[in-house]
C-alpha cells in the first residue's frame, strides 16, 4: 500500500512538472516560419547586392535572425556578391565569408554594430566595421558585408537591415 501511495505521489509530481513546462513554453515567442525567413532574407540579400553594385564593390553578404533577448541560435543566409575570396587583399589573401561571419559573431556577443564595441576584440573577432544589428520584435537582426572599405560595407549592410526590419 505504501509503495502505491509513493508511486501515485511521484506520478502526480511528474504531471505537475509537465504542466509547468508547458505553461512556460506557451509564453515563449513563436519561431519564425522558415519559408518567411528565406523569402525575407533573399530580399535583403538582393538589396545588399544592389547597394554593392552602386558602390562598385564585391564580397560576401550575410543576413541572420536570432529569436529572443540573447543570441543563443540563429537562422542565416548568405550570398556571394562577385567573389568569396580576395587573393590580392593581403599576402595571405582574404576569406570574405569568414570575415563577414566574424563581424556577425562579434555583434552576437556585444549586441552592437561590428567594430563599435567598448572592449578589445576577442580571439575570432577583428573589430572591423561593416556589420549592423537591430533589435526587432521577437529578437535581433544581424547583417554583415565584407569586401569593400569599412564605410562601404556598413552602407551595404544597412540596405539589408532595412529590408529585414520592414519584413519583421
């Protein structure tokens, strides 16, 4: 009899715990639909390509969306705008995709535009400008471009950010 009461008590506690988890999950923001993100990111990347063409630069564009207050995961889409590497940029060459993601990683950590943090760059970051971030309803939009001068990369990124903000 005691064993039955003990097992019954455990089952009741387990049921209460499951109910609490469900209530907590109900308050979480609804994930963005993958098709909506893909269409919105494609439009943002197209705007970035157009801005890069206006500025006569080539490189790599990256658009990301992270749900929630802190960046703990994201969905992203990238596009090569002319070329992904620049072999003449330095003695080793530049991997523009790597640089764009380094800018994005810095913004994910600081929640500030790349190259504007009030701390020295961490390993894996360069501290280079060219990425912009905005808090929107439900999360953060992170946009980066690499391939031109920093001020041009910022302009290209802002073109993508505006499209993302309007769509969210």
